[in-house]
């Protein structure tokens, strides 16, 4: 009885102490966790890097490494890390990896670790390109799916020219496969990709599958007048079990693929041409191409015509430069003559016109009922008569002992804007010199005939520009005209 009492008393004393030891042991044995979070950015631009992988490593062999990828804002968070010291590394394609050591993770806390990665110094990726064609017709296959598998993975679809390019491939050896519904797939092995280079001409010639439910229509589109191919003609397959369309290439060739077997009407059209249809229905057989559905498109007749001609001096037959020709009718337009007196008024709507020619110092002339026809040019010439002011009675050069009317000289208009005409008439062979002189005595324009001129009527036009083609200042100028025997001086006012 005494032994039992002693044991009960000892139990009451020992139990609280033992319980505290058990609680401490339980607390120490529960794992304690923390987190590492931060942001990964480009060191050059400061922009966030999406898809960077951040890993945390602890030297304790019993602690697993952990990691996370950055989101669209470059942020990451690694959770459930046992408390301790870590090395944290950020890595991303195209960047040099960065590691930060001695990162302390504490209980229920977030340790912030940011990274600024520098772009890698050298290129990391290469590419593969090529063309996919129909082995029967040689025409490009649009929408073929090309897949590259090797150290990396990539894929692309062909365009209307059958061309594809797969970018961002890690260097190494690849197997490339091209496939399209209605064709047997093709594969190219051991295709080598080199960093920062494109591996070209990985081409495929796919064979249509015999059991395909689809067929195709092919042919050419030509210009009916020239026989040349028409590029980018729009060709459609209509009125059948399905619909298809395509544009012709630079040789005028086309092929409409993926057509359900049946009967179709084919239509071809192009800007500037009348459209054409196949007329009879075209049959499409499953697994076959219907060739030689060709078109010869007729160019559309032009809707506009033109008027052109020459403007000459009625008394001398010389061309008149800078004469203005105006056409008035269903549409209005104008043009100036060039150095040989020729003008050309284009883009006139078909119809009846009045055409007027005018020039400084000449009486204007109008010709009515001038017909303009689509796609044709109408020639209208003018012979303009000098105005009264141009008759040689304003200034007379008199030489001693000679007929006072042997040399006649005139300037018109004066004052002038834009252009003036200087005219003279000689009755004997002589050399001439014509100068425009400003009020300071500087010669701004100089015409010298190196050979004697025969008797006749001559003229020069001055547009207010000096010998270097620069427009002179507004004001008074002196005209000096000289022959072998005499000279004449008169004033001229230039206005802007």
C-alpha cells in the first residue's frame, strides 16, 4: 500500500515536466517554411522578362530545390521553402543567367530577390525555311503545316507561295515534317540548325493521296491582246459542292485546291480586264487535278482620250514656247507648250470640246467642235498672230548712211510678269548680241550669236532669271541690243 502511494506521488511530480519536454520535441519536429519572391527585368531596357525560370537551391542534401517561372509582368514566387540559406538563380532565353548566394529564408516570411539580366553576347537560335509544292503539278501548297523537332521545337504554315520559315530553334540536328490534308506527309531528317543562321531550301514535294475526297482545278491566265501572263488574277470555282479561290502567280499559273468532287463553273478576273468564265462545267474528281482550265482576258477599253498639237508664230513659223492650250467640254484641262511649241492635254472624257491657245504678245485663237474619243488622241494645231504692239514701230535702230528701217527691234510686254518676248528683224547678214543689265551695271543675262544671222525675224524670251537660273529681283532693267554696226538700249520693268 505504501509503494502504491509513493508511485502516485512521483507521477504527479514527473508528468508536468515530461509534458513540457514532449511539447518542445513536437514543436522542433514541425517543418518551418518561407518564400522567395521578386521580379526579373532586362538590364538594358528595364522591361520585365516573361517566362524566366528562377530556382532556389539549398546545400542540404535533404532539402529539395524549387523554382518558378515569371509571369507577364516579370514577377515570380517560390513557395514552401524550408527555412535556411539558399542560392537563387534566374535564367531566360537570350540572357546570361544570374545567381545570388546566401539568401536567408525565415519562417512565414517573404524574402525579396530581384534580378536584372543582361542579354547574352552571342546569338542563341537559328531557323529553317523552304517551300512546299504539289509533286504532280509543281504548284505551291498553301497552308501546309511544317514541324521541326530536335533540341528545340517549332512549327509554321506555308503562305500562298508555299513558303515557310521556322524561327527560334536551338542549334542542333532536326527532323522536319510537312503535312497537309489531301497529301501524303514528307519528312527531312538530319537538318542542321546553326546559331544566328537560317538553314534554307528544306523543300518538300507532297504527293496527293489517292483516296482523298478532294480534287483541284489548275490552269493559266493570259492577256488576250499581248499573250503575256497576268499576275494576281483572281480565279474562283463556283456553283459546285464546295467553293475555292486563288490568285495567279507571276507566270499566270493558278491551282484551286481542296475542292469536293463534283461539277464547277470557274471564273477569272483582274483589274483592267473583262472577267471570263469557263463556259462549260468543269468536273473535279477526288484525288485528281483538272488541268488546262485556261483564260484569255480582254483588256477594258480606255475611257479617256487626249488632245495635242503645236502652237507656232503665224508670220515666222517659229514655235511659241509657254503658250497655254485650254480644252473645255465634258471635262476641262490645260497644258503649256514646250521648247518646240508642243502641248499635250491628257485624261479628257469622251465628247466635243472647244480648244483655245494663247500666248503673251499674241492674239488668242479658239477652235470649236473638236471631237475626243476613248483611247485616241486628237491633234489640234494653232498659228497665232502677233498683237499690234509687236509690229516694229515702237523702237527703230538707225545706222549712219543706211535705211532707217533696216533693223527693227521691239520688247513686249513691258512691264511684264512671268515672261516677255524680245523681237528684232534684220535686212542684212550681221552678228548680234543681246544683254539684260541691272541698275548696277551687272549683266544678268547674255545672248551672243557666234555666227552671223541671215536676214529675217528673230526673237528671244526672258523669264526673269539670270545666267544661273536664279530669279532676279523686281525692278528696272536695261536691254542692250547690238549688231556689227550699231546698238540700241531700252528700259524694261520686271514685276513679281
